[in-house]
C-alpha cells in the first residue's frame, strides 16, 4: 500500500514538473510536428495544467498558449483558461474550445480581446461554410461580422486538427459595439435543447421551471425562447424591459401594421433585417429558420437590429433533410421572418436587395477556390488525424468524398445551383 501511494505521489510530482518547466524555466511550449508537418497555417500550441483533458463546457482549465510559425514560436507564452464549446457539435470527437486569456491579447492580427473560440468545423469537410458566410456578411456591409483565420492546433503535445480561430460573440468596442448598460441588449434566439431542457419544441410546458433558475432566459408570447447575453447579469427590470418590447413587437407583427413599411421601420432596421434574412435564406441554414444562434441587438428607444451572423455548419445543403436541396424557400416560412412577407412592399424590397447585392453571393465560389489553395496541405494533416473524409454512414457526416478538393467542389456546386434558383424565383 505504501509503495502504491509513493507511485501516486511521484506521478503527481512529475505532472507538476512538466507544468512548471513549461511555465517558469522555458520560453516556449514544445511542438513536435514530425507526423503533422507545417502546412502554411499558424500553429496554436496549448498545454493545460497537469495536461488535464477538456471534458465539458463549464469547467475552466488553467492553460498556456503559444503561436508558432514554420520553425519557431512567434509569440510569448500567454496565460489563459480553456473549456469546451459548442451545442450539438460538442459531442463530436473533435470538438470546439473556448479560450479566455488572462490579459487582452492581439491574436494573428485581430484586435485585442480576452475571448476567442476555436471552431472545429468537423462536420463541414470543406471547413469553409462559416468562414465564407462571415466574409459575405462583411462584404454586404454588416456592422460587425466575426473576424477569423484558420490554424492548426496542438493540445497537450498532440495534434488535434485544423480549427477556425474566431472572435467570440460579445459586446465590446471592436466587436458588437453597443453600450454596456441595463437598457442595451445582445439577445440570442435559442431553443429548448440548447437551454438544457429535454424538449424538441419551443415553449415546452416545463420551461418555466428552467427560466426560474436561469433569469437570462425568457419566452415570448409566440413561444420563442431568448437568452440575454449582454448585460451578463441583467436586473429583473432589464429583463422585463426587453421581454415586454419583444412581446410588443410580436403583437405588431400579428396585426395590420406589418403591411405598412413605415410602421415596420419603427420596430426594426429594415435593411439590416433584409440583409440578415437573405444570408440565411441563400445558405438555407437549418438553424437560421429561427431555431438558434440567431442574434439581435436592441437599445431602449431604438429599433431592433438582427445579427451578427453566426453558426453555418448546417447550411449550404449540409443536412440529411429536405434542406439538402438547393431549391425552395425555407427561412422565410419561420419565426419573425414570416410576418413581413405578407407585405408586398417588403417582398419587393427583398427582390431589390437581391438585385443590388447578388454579385457578392455570385463571388462565393471564387472565395472558396482561394481558400482551398491555402488549406490543401492542412487538410492532409486533418484527415490523417480524423479519417472521416470518406465517411457518410453515421451522424453528423452526410457526404463522403475522395479528396478535400471534392468536398470544396461540392460546396461550390451547391452555391451555384442555389444562386441560379434564387435568380429565377426571387420575384415569385
């Protein structure tokens, strides 16, 4: 028994020495890329305290991070915490990671902040659905679209694949730039499943019990579940303020006022609403049909604004349902979207927006070609580590490909067909 205890103590000391060696006596975190060689992308090297594994989305684990170029580190070692991230994607073998730095850091040319996300994109074998959508929103003039770049990640001295490093969705000067007070809000349309309630439908009977212990969650009269992301600790008065406003807006949507564009403009930023809708409709994003990851900002005395765009790994036909096809209207039939489409002038405004901006949608295949040339070598590392490229026989994988280029070409083909369908049907 004494020998067993000594072994345990020795193991703990060795783990502690590994951590202390990296943090105190070394100016770099070790990187062995002999099996997964440099591909042209930055390498993010992370070591957690005592090499602890990331098992959930709640536990913050102390860690250190360093960014490598081709042959050597390009940054100092930075202190942070890491935890799991993602909703349905967290169950994947390759899951996302939330990064929270001790200090504000400027990462790979993006403005300083403490909060970043490493998106796994595992179900998207092109890696590009989120990336090109954020680029599209920026080209269309969205006030804020998340900045991001592709990296390869080594966690606790193991290669874990190609990730998209993205600015975490939050209120700050260089991100969602709204006042941080009790009457300015960043709100997310979410769902029963993402709030932890084991129900498939919005407004389940038992949601009130969940809301009572999670005051940032509220439900509107139309049965939609929303979460207040900012302010982080809203007062009861603030929660009531935004809930009442959303309920009043839903009453407006159900009434005759929705048929008047001037009246509609008193409630929402119409151009912003149309831009957001068009992106969701073009991509035929499953979550975009007022399910979850739909963001709004609202300041007391101002109109509701939609966005930023987020979470498109179930867009562009990457589902096993009827949304797989490039044909048909989808998003306009759900949620708040469906009400303005009763207004012929609103439909005309959507048509005009398409005609004015369709060049940006038509340019997406060229953007894909550009990125594929940059990601080709990294894709070889990715699919060596996660050999799922030819897999389509279990969720979440619905398409099989022989090469990475085939996966990207499939996305391009879908986009071109979707563009052609919208061209023929936008006035119908």
